C-alpha cells in the first residue's frame, strides 16, 4: 500500500491539483478540508526559539540532560530485563 500527499483545490465539487501534477483517475482517498480564509500558516521562528528555550530551561531545572539514541536504547533494554 502506498500513500501520496497532494495539495488540491476544491472547486464546484471537483478536485483540482494545485501543483499541476495529474491526479489519479481512480483512487481511495481521505479528504481534509482546510478553511480557505485562513490560508497557509506563517512560520515564526521567534515563537519556536522561545518555546525551545522554555523546554530546555525546564529540563535543566529538573536535572534532565540530552542523551544519545544509543544511551536511551541501552536504558530501555536494562529496564525491560528487570521486568
């Protein structure tokens, strides 16, 4: 089974590809209708940077430290063995 994400516009009950790619002749699909008045959301790196700073400050206050994937995997193995 394969999936594709296509940006389309709905006009008079018909789907029209926004990228110019041809749509499949037949397919099963899920349709999510977005409010057309809202438009695409603007990226605001200030909000993201601020949120990350808050997260890092909270982690630091709780004594959390970044760990590598290997360290987390090893910790999970140890915990599973103790069950």
